[in-house]
C-alpha cells in the first residue's frame, strides 16, 4: 500500500484517510461553537482490509493537529480517539468537563447526524 493522505471534508464532518484514491478510513466529527470552539469526533472507522496499519492512529493525530492549527479544543466522544488521547497526552490536551457535557448534549439533540 502506498502513502496515506489525510484530508478534511469539513462540510461532511469527516477527516478521511485516502490510499491510492480510495477512502480507507475516517473520523466522523462535528464542530461545536460553545462553550468553546471544538472539534468533536464521534466515530472512527477503518475499512476491514486496511485495519492494523496505523490508519486510525494517524487520523486521531491529524485531528488534534488540525484542532491546534485552528486554535480549537477536541472533545473526544469517539472511544478510539479518547483512548488515543490518553496514550498521547503531549499531543492531545484534555477537554474540560463543561466542554464534554456540551458535546454530549449537542450529540443527544442531533441524533440524526450520526
């Protein structure tokens, strides 16, 4: 497999891992504006044929890099991203409890989104 390109499809709320023109993994997220600007990952999905190649970790790392570039926090509702963040505290600042409550409330108010 060749190099993985990671691209942000903000309109669709997806950070996509692309290999040889094919989307092989993605993080589905939404943008929260209050109580602070944040990216909120909800699901991480890697196509079965591409599992075990570090794609999910690359997506999580890029999500935090993207958030830092935009001066946004990350409120990880996705279990994979939350575990990745715990293992990489130097790259993944912890979201405060108020932000996590707001992210969960937004998701509960928009069940059709995911």
